[in-house]
């Protein structure tokens, strides 16, 4: 089966696991007269589950979100496609209240390719792994209905910001003018900064086949967020549906001049054209995105998760 087809199956898996759902955690799985209670796909309910590692105050989990995305680029392109985000989360948890924190480190963020009518190759924006390495994690709330399998769980929006500091991380607009909105100090808010320290504004995103522009780098501020709602499938696996957002504001670019010569920064007119074709990303209406969260050793890092994604999450 092709990789894309496998991605489409993930929401179906989440839906099957969701068959445990009922009005209360106790009713989520059919009770039997043994301790081995089997539900969809051989799952077992009422097994103990603790998000924390036995030797740590928190537990580390690999995270994969499959995103069903509606892409709109100035009406030139308007389509539904699939993206994904991979990372890890540290879960802290208070068993007396069921509340805790979910701290998400983004390791890989796939921005969907755009097929442009009349253009032989798709437009591609790529966030380098080196940039994601220096981006701070997003921290949010975590709630678990009960410390056992088939219990429901949810998180607030875990917001990851790239090259920008905001007072309201989720709702404030992204700064887009480096001439007047560059942070003067690490304590400043509502401003942008050179997150990858390459002497270029914002975060450097690699670009290919931008319509009408020979651009190879785009400089941008970016916000990615995800919120999870699901259940504990096994003591090492959480599944369910995800809501997400992805916002990108262009602040500059590098271009090869039509007249030839060295690459140079885009001028205002070229930047305006780039802004017009830079896509917006929204959740596809009527289609649920899905997530898998799997327990991993506490020392697991981004390099390990990205290199072993197929083994960790399945293909």
C-alpha cells in the first residue's frame, strides 16, 4: 500500500478505537468477568496507565499528527491535501486531580506541496530541521479522566512559535515587518527575531518553484498549534482526533535576479508578489485529523524520532 493510502487509514483506526466511548469512563468498554477485557482490535480496558516514567516526574511520548489541510494561495491554488507533524511531548500528571501539562517539542513539520496550474513542478516550502531544533516547545494543559486504559484524555492547544514572541501565543497576529517589529531584547513581545541566527530576519524556510519568482529562501514568522482529544488505547499508546492550525507570515526572501547576477534580498515589489502566493492553511471542513502518541524512553530526542518515524509510528 502506498504511504498516502496508509495516512488515510489513520482516522479510521482512531474511529475504531473510539468505539470504547460512552457517557462515562466506566462504560467506555464492555465489561466482562475476567481481568482481560478485549475491545476493538484486541485492546484491553481498565489496565493501569500512568503518563509518568517510573523514575521520572514526567513521561516522554513520541507524537505524530496527520493533518487534513485546506490550502488556499490567493485563489491560484485551492485544494485539500494532507500534512503531518512529528515531535515528542513530555507529560506531567497529578493522579489526584487528573490534570497535568503537555509540553510539545516540534521535530518535523511537513508543509504540503502546492500543484500550480501550468507549472510543471509543485511549489515547496521546507522548514529545515536545524531551525526546528532551536524552536522552543509549546506548553499546554493535559487532562486524563482516569489512570487506566480506555479513559478519555484531552489537551489544550500546544502552540509552537518560530521566530516570534507574542503575549497571546494562540491569537495575536504574527509580526511581518522586520524594519519596525524586530525584538530589541529577549523580553520584548509582539515582535520577531532571527531564530536560526543566520543574520536573516525571522526563520529561514527553503523554497522551490515559487510562481513567477526565482526565490530559494523565504524568511517568515510561523505559528503551529495542535490540540488532542482521544483515549488511552494501551499503556504505551494514546490515539484520537486532533485540531490544529498553521499560520505563516512572510517577512523577506532571497531571489535570483532576472537580469542575472548574485542572489540578493527581495525588493518590496517582489516581496508583495510572494505574499500573494504564500498559502494559508486551515483544517479541511468535515474531515477529522488524527494523532498517535506513543511512549518512548525519556532520553529520546528529535533526531531519533525523525530517523525512526516509520518504526515508531508504523507506515
